[in-house]
């Protein structure tokens, strides 16, 4: 398994059909060995109801929200992705997590679990700012059953916004 370079990512994004990554507005931000993803908004939890929120978002110390990104992904059967936070926001106390991996065969937007780890200061998340990065790796061979296959138990195929746990639905 090897991490893909900017050249390979660029070629996969320009590929025939859907392409690896798409962005509605603006260019895909390809870095030397990753793609930056940009904050698009959040859903906040109020009791058991998930309500959408738009625009910039203030995340207070200890707060947890589900965010989503402006990019959509359509992973081939021989590539996986890993999401990590951006260093600038991490140094301000933002923990970014995307549970699991971006599996081969996944198509849709990414839901991010966001938490302000700072003990005193709120963080403002700006729509359109880079919030995380995705690095891609080749698999040693294509998978037998892609994400979304009925036998895999996929719950988030095709998601278009921050999607709460299927267990809470």
C-alpha cells in the first residue's frame, strides 16, 4: 500500500466518469500527497432532533458537532482514503475525526466529527475554509465487495450532508 502523490490524485480526479473528488465551487485543493476539504456547515443536536445550521459556526469549549465538507468523493475499488485535521485548526484546539476510512466504493460527502478541545476559547469555523485533508492509498488489489454492496452493511453511501449515526435515526 502506498500513499498517492499529487500527480496521481490529479489524474484520478480528472478521470473518465465521476472522478475521485469533486467540488461544487472552486478548484480541488490538491496538496503534495492529499486533498484539502473545506467546511460547508454543520448539523447540531437538540435532544434527538438533528437540525441543520448554515453559515459560519462558533464551536464553544467542549462542544461536539457533526460537520460536512464541500467536496464529494467516489472511490474506485482499489483506493482508500484517510481523513485528518489541518494543523492550524488543531493548534487552536479543534479535533477533527471521520470515523473509519473512506472505503473503496464509497460515493458521497464526508461527515466530520468536530470537537473543541480548548478549555477557554471558542473556535469559529468559516464556511469555505480548509478543515481537514484526505490522503489516498492504493490497495494491493481491488476489493471483492465495495462499500455500498448489500453484504457489507454500509449505512452512509450517498450522504449529502452531515449524517447522524444510523442508530439514532
